[in-house]
C-alpha cells in the first residue's frame, strides 16, 4: 500500500489528479515521488507536499487535512483510495471503478460525472455531488455515492444513473434536472428538491417542500425499494418499506419540463 | 436568446421587467428603448405596447406598468417554473400556486400574454439573480424565454449593475470562450462558477494575491471575502479612493475612462460604444498600467526549475 502523508496544508489549492491507482500502480517509488502536482500554476513534485511511504499498488492512503487537494482519484478505474482526514473538491470525478473512502468531509463536486465505482464520505460533502459539470448534458452515469453527514446544493444535478444516499440534510436543488438514477435522502432537504427533473427517483424519509409543479399521486408501496433497502442496510442506511410501518406518498413532476420523475416521501403509519 | 435595444424599440409589444426597478436604476431605459418610443413595427408607441412588472414590492416602476404582479420574496424560481408548465398547457394545482403570492388566474393571464405577443422581451434584474437560487433563477428566466420561441419571438436580457459588467463578460468570452469564473492556471481556460468565481475563491481563501480592475469588491462583497482581500496582497487600479483601495497593499491611480482616457464600453445589449475623452489628465490609463506590469513580469526570471 502506498501511504501519502500531507506535510503541511497548502495555502492555495493543490491539483493532484495523480493520486489514483491507475497512475501509480506500475511506478517505482522514485517515479511516484516525482509525479507532478500543481500548486496554483506552479508545477511541483508529489514529494514536495507529501511524505511517500510504501510500494505503489492498487491501494493508496492519503493522510492529513487534504481539504485543499483537488481531483484525488480522478478518472480511476480500479483499486482503492482512502483519505484519513478531509478531501478537497472533485474527489473521484470521472471515476469508472474502484472505491474511494473519506473519514472526514469532502468538498464540492464529489463524484462529478462518475460512471461507476463507490465513493463513501463519512462526514459532510459539498455541493454538486455526482453532478454534471457546467455545460455538460449529464452527470453521474453509474456507481454509488454514500454520505454520512450533510450535502450541499445541486446534489445529483442532471444525473443519469446510479445511486446517491445522504444521511444528513441536503441543501437546495437536490436532483436538479435529474434524468434517471436514485437519490435517497434520509435526513431531508431544503427547498426546490427535484426541480426540473425529467426522470429518476428521489426517496425522502422526511417531509419535503416540493415545487408547485409537482402533483400528488397517492400512497405507494414500490417493490423495487425493497431491493434498495436490502442493498443499503449493510451500508448504514435504513429504508423502511414494510406496509405496516407506513407508506410512501408519491409525487410526480416536474410539470415544467414536463417530466416523469417521482418523489417518494415516507409517511409512517 | 437576446437582441439589441434597437430591436426592442422597433418591435417589442410585450415588455416584462422581473426583479428590477428601471425607473430608479436605469432611468433612461423606458424613454429611450423600451416603452415610450414609437418604433418601426410599433407605430403607436406606448399604446402599442404592454408593460408587465414582476417584483416583490411596489417600486416607482409600477406606475409605468400596465400590469404589476407582486411575488413573495424568494419565490421567483417557483413562479418562473409554473409559467414554464403553463405555457406548455400543463395543469398546476391552484392551491400550490398560492405560495408564490400570485393566483393561478394571474399567471395563466401572463402565460397567455407571453404566448400571444408578436415580440416579447423579458428584462431581469438583480432581484432575480442575487436572491436565493441565484444562477438557477436566471436560468429559469432564460429557459422560459427560450421555450416561448416555440410560440412567438421572445428574447431575454439581464439588467446589469454598475460599471462595465457586460464589457468584462464580452471580452472574457471572445478571449477564453467563457464569460466569467475562468481559471487559466493550467495554461488553458477552465470554466467552473462556484469554484473559480471571485467571491467563492476569496471566501474559501483559495488565492494568495488579487488584482482589482474597474471594481470595488470592498464595498459589495461579503465580509469573509473582504477579510481575505485585506489579509493577502491586493492591488487596486482605480481613478479614485474606494473601499477596496483603502484595504489594498498597492493602489495605482489611473485615468478615468471616458473622461481622461479613451476606451470602449459595452452597453447592456453588448453593443460596443467607443469613448472619446474630453479632458486630459496626468494619470496613465488602466491599459497602460497593465501593459507595463506584463512587461515587467516578462523580465523576471522564470520560477520553474529548468527541465520541468
């Protein structure tokens, strides 16, 4: 396992997309130390900022407050990246496989346009989780993002497939312009959830304030949610789906698009 | 989708101001371009046009309006989204509409006017773009106007704030392809508002020096951003002493563009207007100062280690 310990927190963002199993796997320790990272516009060596220990392989561990280190695990296809501490923006963006785990919090754009793999953030995440980059037609197209704490605005913006589950409260515009996939909000959301969604499912265990362009469509016991409940239980997310516990109220929208998305809001019996 | 103000004057028969107060903030807008003038295809002038004002309070602009719609604060996104549904003939629950402060009949009437006009224009102000939802409120206005083109000709235009904001956008666009929030740190332009936009960079403390040109962030930005400007080296180019220049490490007095220096400003509809200075002054123009800074930076030895 390769261990990277941050020597000191950079004062401006450090762009380190080389921290990815695909880049380091076949390199010698000397080559790993010489990998380029960008501090602002200055090109530095990886060992200018990190103490590099161990042999390069499919496992990387980053230690220290890396909240200004951007693009960790960018485009990775395999292996495992663990961040012991905080991670910066664009964590696991464009990744298609493997797993990323953060013990602290992460910045904006976690899993931006990811295609597969798993990202787990134990603390809070920033905005635009699994979202499409500006001007891009679709966000995440597969994979799973799990957040233990809260998340910021525009969660899952234009996402096409995949699963996002958040334990804490999320901010405005969750599921903005969603095209597919599933968002599970166990801690609820602020306003404008599901705005302009075309397809996809948002599940909330807490009552939501929806846009006037969503229409109530009655109580619902979706069979597919049992599958999600079984999948999410070992990951620490409990989804109720027994009829005696209550029912999901189904809302369809957004009529402005006009969309066929659904928002399922849990109502205990 | 936009046009010039000349087209608005000659063609527009439905003019909507959303979240702005042109009577006080753009006082010549009504009389020169939008509602008072007789146009080529609007021969009756004011009588041939309908003016709608949407705002959270009754401002002096409401006197000039044929129709004033008072929305609840921070309900613009909801209102625009309902309008998007209504123009497509979608049903919206009347009880749910009440949260916007307007009735379904009022919005249906507005949607009907928008669809049946010959040439509509939607001007949106800071009441839309600077309240909760921010860029998504503007996106809602732009999308609504774009979708109305399935029925008639409809354009939209932001009512810009002080200074040559449009000019900065236009120049950034033709040099980098993006209007704002551009990072050139990797040698090529990258666009990501929220990551590279000024306020966000300053609030997060992601920059270690700032050059302020033709702006006064010390007067307009949130306190954490101002604190970071004061903490790190800030250079201000401005003809006068401003809030920003007081907290800056360096203030270079420059000539006032249009008074003692020539230049080009862009009108809000992106029409470039050349400025001829009537006076001469002792100070260099912004352009001169920047050119001399660039020349001095080029003379400095490269910071990159050789061979990288």
